[in-house]
């Protein structure tokens, strides 16, 4: 049986687990660190970078959310919202916002008092979003770099709600690594569509499976819904949305619970799923790398939980 490598990367820490018969690492520490950058922590996702385009701030309903700017600000809602919809308190660099009830996406205008710059902020209500403090960072546009015909690779971190910097491909289609496969699939699932770029080494492929599958996660723990699959070179990467089925928390152990001949696997944002109905933690995305299409790889089950 071919050797199995499964790595597991969570929001805060990452750990690699290898099959008993593997004596050397397939991924170097540098590669693992590179991959970790594409799975932002909670503190990273609480920052938005303003580069001239409007930024979106999601507000929980009935809870106060603090939005912090780099300087003292003035806020103008242009009469779009009234006090029955939004309560607002401006305290120097911090603006405290409370959505009294759901409302349609509304643009407000935030002026930095020191520079006079105006930041466009779109407020969106979301009953399932936490009220964690949101930071707005100002990013000055850099002049375009002079490049030659060679491809320059960048390794900037990805933020879910900010700018995604697409990493240039330096490998041929047959040299795509596990890091590249997982990173690409993660971006396709979580990055805003307007920031996604064409990647010629990856092709969308059919999965030839049911909408919901019961034989992927051993132990009947979750509802599993395959959403997308891509092929690059000799490998496939597939994204599966998983949701806890039960009114109690459950843990997905990618070392033991996966059914199939997978080469690598990771679950984001956490393998610990909260009870069903907890919209802040009962679901996650499972990313699987294989040498065969998803439906063929799923045939053999090694779950033993």
C-alpha cells in the first residue's frame, strides 16, 4: 500500500503527522511555514487593509462592535441609517457600532482628521458574526515594480476580508506541491472572487459523487458536502464542506477518521466542531489531496475511530 502523508493545520498551530513507515519529511519546515501563512489566525482576520477600495465591516445584531482606525476620525452616514437601525459612538480612534436590527448593506464615510483622507466603509449586518474588535489599516499604494520576463514569486499572507496576493507559479504543472495544492483550494473557497486570478496549472474537474456523502468521515460524525475539485499535474485537490450532525461537539481526527487513499489533508478553521446550530463553529472545510479523482480515491476506507 502506498505511503500516506496527512498533515493537519489549525488556525493557531500546525502539526504534521506521518504514517508509521515514513522515515523522512516530505515537506521542509520552510514549506510548512509558507503554507501556514495562508491560514490566517483570528487576530489576522480582524484587520482590514484599506487601499482605496471600500472595505466591508460585518456587524452582529444587538451587540456592540468596536472598529479601530489609525487616527482620530469623523463618521458620516449621510442619513442612510437612523438610530432605530444603528447606534454609534465615536471616541477618538475608535468607533463603537451597534446594529439594532438587520439592515441592507450601507456605505458610511469615515474621514481621518489628520490627513483628511476619506475611507469608504460598507456596513453589513450578520447575526452569526462575532463582535470581535475590527482594525482598519491604511496601506499606501506602492509604485509598480519593474520586472523582466521571468516569473517573480511572492509569499505575502492572505487575509480573508482583505487583499489576497496571488502567488506566482514557478513550478511546472507536474511539480505542484502539497503546499501549492492546499493553498490554491483554500483561496478558491475563501478569497473574494474579484481577487482570484487565472491559474493555468489548475483545472476544475467533476467529482462524480452524490451531493452529500456518508462514507468519507468514519463514525457518522458529520454531514459532508463535496463542493469543488481541481487537478494540477498528477494530483487532485478537493474541498468538502463538513457540518456537525449532532447537538454536542465532535472532533475530526484527520489521522484516523478519513476514508480513502489521501496523500494530504487539512481542515480549516478547526477540527473541533461545535454543536449543530452553532453557526460560529459547527462547520469547517476539509481539503484533500490525492493522486486519483475524488470518487476513485474515496473507495477504500481506513477509518478506525
